[in-house]
């Protein structure tokens, strides 16, 4: 349902100049019933000047009379042909002044990590212009030497869901075109949350690091002779027998 212009000021006028119930006024202007009651008590919209909906072609006197006579009647906004087709148009995203200096860094991040995004998508996401994006792509921006790629989500220039949405849209477009994507391109086309969980490249397990050039040859390795195991006692054990045995074995008289 369409709402009147200057809803709060219109509510102030209706409270001051009619006997329409708070519920009817709240439904008409899109406010809560307690807010309208606060206007009547002077706690809400203090100092706000009433906006006459009859003089401004938003209500008729007959509509107000009908609402005053029937507490269940809902006010209907008068059709204004002059306002037809004046719905709010979606333009570039508004960026607060405090964050505009960070916008080039976010554009550089998007250009570097999501080159599949078009200039129009980037402009809509962070609220910039296509010439600015083009200058950063071509590295002709006046401050390119001092710029660093920073995630626009971390800078507060967009939401994570919005970034993921345009990345998924780019992925669908890429798939529809039938282009063959490399692993690196496929990783860039997934959502940011998924890409952060993926490894950049297959890693070699720590247990086998240093064995990349190891190969098995057909020639068997030379077997080494097993060395006898010596213990401490073997160094101190003397041969059995004594001088008598040596005399018996000696053939001399």
C-alpha cells in the first residue's frame, strides 16, 4: 500500500484536525499506533508542523468524514496522476564521506581477486563510477602506487551476502557461456566464504616433505654386512683357562 508524503507531519495534522482513531491514522501513514498516540500526548514529533493531506491532494474531505464515522474504515490515499511513474529509481550506492577514501582500495581488491566481475557490477556494489574502475584496472589511477587491496566487506562498503550474490551471478554467466574454467578461475567464482576454506594449492604432507625427487630404481641396493653387536661385558670377559692350559698345549719339554 502506498504511503503519503511526509508521513509524520501528515499524522500530526490528522491528530490535530480530525477525530480519526489512532489505529486508522497509523495504518494510513505507516506508523505504529503507539507512535500516533505519542503525537497526541506531545511526546513524539514535538515541533513538527502538520502537513495538510487535503490541500496536498493526498486525501479528500469525504474520505476523512467516512473514516470519522466508521472506526473500522481504512483511509485510502488519493490517486495523483502527476505522481504516476515516479517510483524511486535505483542508482549508484551511496557511500558515506568517511569511507569514500577507502573505496579505491576495495575496487583494487575486487579487480584483483574477482576479475570476472564487470565494471557495472563493481560500480553497483561499492558505489563508484566505471571510469574509476577502468583506471584501476589499467593501473593509471593517480594514487595507484599508494593503494592496497582491501576487502570491501571489511571496509563496510557492502555486505557479505551482496558480494556472494554477484560472485554467484558471475559464475552462472560463465557456465552459461560454456567457457572452460581453470582451477584458479573456479576458485574465484565461488563465494568468498567458500574460497577462504579452500586451499590455494595442493600441499605435500609434512611427513613426506623432502621426498619429492625420490624414485625407485630397478637395481637392488647393496646389502651391508651386519656388524656384530658388542656389549660392555664382551670387552672384559677373558678366555676360559689359565697358565696350566697353555703349558699342556706347549709341545716343548
